[in-house]
C-alpha cells in the first residue's frame, strides 16, 4: 500500500473511531440524564460499577470466542491505572456535589492544560504557537457556553483538584500502557474493567449514600428504569472501548480538545429533547467560538512542528502503538 493510501486509511479509521466515541458518549449522557432526572436514579458511582461489570462480561465472551488474544499487564501498572480511574470517577461526582456548576465546568476545562503539562514533562512533546492559541480558543468557547455562576470553597477546590489531576493522569496512562505493552483497546479493558467493576460495586453504594442520602437498594425499580439501566450499561461498553481506542490513536490532549465537541452536541441534544431553557445567545456564541477553535486546532496540530515529540534518550519504539491500532481495527 502506498504512503498516500496508508494516510487515507488512517484518516478514515481516525474519523470512524472519533465518531464511535462521540455517538456512544453523547448517547449515554442522554440516557443517564433521563434515568437520573426523570426517574430519580441518582446513584452515579454504582451505575458506573455496573457499566464496568457489563464491559467485563463482554471481554470474557470475546476471549472465549478467541477475538481477544492473551496479553500481560503487570499488577503494579494495573493497580496504578485503577487508582487513577476510580479517583477520577469519585472526584468528579464529589466536585459536582460540592461546587457550583460554573466552577465544576471551569475545573473540567483545566484538564486540557494539565494534559498538555503531562505530555510536555513526561513525553517531551512541544506545541507550536498556533496549536497553543487554538486550544485557548476552544477553552474560551466552551467556557462561554457552560460557565454561569462561579463560587468555590476549600473542600470543593480540593475535590476539583483531585478530579482534574486523576482524570488527566488516567487518560495519559491509557496511551502509555498501550504503547508500552502493545495492548489493544479490548486487551486493556480486559485487564482493567474487572478490577474497576469490583471496586466500584463494593464502594459505590456507600459513596452514593454519602452523596445523596439515599440507599441504592431501596430505590423503587420498575420496568422503565430497569430498561434504561440496561441501555446505559450497553452503551457504556462502547463508551469505554471508544475512549481507549481514541486515546490510543490520538493523545490525551487531542482527546480532550475534540471531547469538547461532545459538550456542544450535548447542549444541542439537551435543547431538542429536554426543552428550550439553557439555549440562548451566549450558548450559541460559545458554540461558534469553540467549533472555530477545534477546526484551528486540527489544522495547526497537523502541520510540521505543530505538535511533535522531541528526541529523548528514554524514547520508546512506536511499533507498540501501531500494533495496538491494528488489533483495534481487526476487532
């Protein structure tokens, strides 16, 4: 295959991977919003545990069918990843509870500069001036869309700090593990999902009770809520898989920048499905600014020198990442 053909094939797979992530991520937000806001199922941590339990079941079936080949992930790396991932989930839930919506959104926006910092320090990545400015424009647009009242207290600030750093470290670690151990997305999920499911299902009910003063076992389960829970768990499999695929194919920073497109889509779909409140001139202007920033970022980061990894004595071969991508394409 010629180099041009390989580039076109890679671009097509990148677009398909990103579309997969957008569809599943936006879909699960809409389903969860209906489940929690309309039907009162407010047990977010326990629900996340169920998501990973469903993902674990799928990986077990795929291993049994031979679609996932045996692989190795050392226990210290596995536990480190699960620690970051669980702190991310708990930190986000607690941050949303203790902070205003405005400060919660501001905290989420800081994940991009934190991810940039991690790439510069840990991966020796350098950004061009245009790439930095495009990221700033994306942040500005999303801030205009989502930030309203901003108030903060000491414990809320600490919760947001834990959420931002743990999420950024988790996303950076996904990319690192896939490169280091030649792991495809299903392989990595097969290692991490069972541990996350077990830990979240054990701790989730206690954490949810602390956050909501409600017991998950006392919830009045009925056909509609159960159907939405099953649908949420089904979509979550695709969300978890697509996140690993996208971070493996892109980087944590690109994943965060493009991820704000999902914020824009959620605002639009929220307007369509849940009413007109929340969509005003400020939101429309913010959407326009953010989309311009995303287009600029895609153009700036793809140019020579826009975003490049500098030579390092500790640099690793890139064959692991290409092998990981090939496994994802075959699956």
